C-alpha cells in the first residue's frame, strides 16, 4: 500500500517537473562594431640652439612605419623653412641644420659596415 502511494507521488512529481520545464528563448543581440580611435599627435621639438622648431604630426596607431608630416619653423620669425612627409620610425635633430630621420627596416640583421642605411639626413637651410 505504501509503495502504491510513493509511485503515485513520484509520477505526479515527474509530470509536474516536465510540464514546468520550458525552453528559454534566446534574444537576438545587436551586432556591435569595434571602432579603433586614432588620435593625431603633434610634437614640437626645438633644435639644439633653440633657433628652429621641428613640428611633427602623425596618427597614433599601432602600425609601423609611421607617416610623419614634418615642418621646420624659424622660432623668431615663425617662417616655415621646410616641410614634407617622411615614413619611418622616428625623427630628431642631429645638429642645428640637420634632422636625422630613422627608416624602418623590418626584421633584418643590422649592417654594421653601412650604418647610414638606418637613417636619412634632412638638411634645413
């Protein structure tokens, strides 16, 4: 008699369990686009004697080589002396009249016999 009640109760519980289980509806989510922001960086680098200013503008992104827009300005008269575009790794003053612009070589062995391949010299008049 007790077995009969247990079987009936278990069968009722199983029916209730299966009748209450509902599949969960999956909502469609919106597709989100990843946007990478690039900032324009502007650097002003004075020459060693502070008579000229090298102005570099480039995009802050993860790509190498960097495309530099460079301008050299006379600090007293604010006159533009030279301008151009250089694609490389970095630019800096070498002397008061020359800029050292480092080229991008990629993954290669350094050529110790010809170190001038690593950079270009830009003359400022």
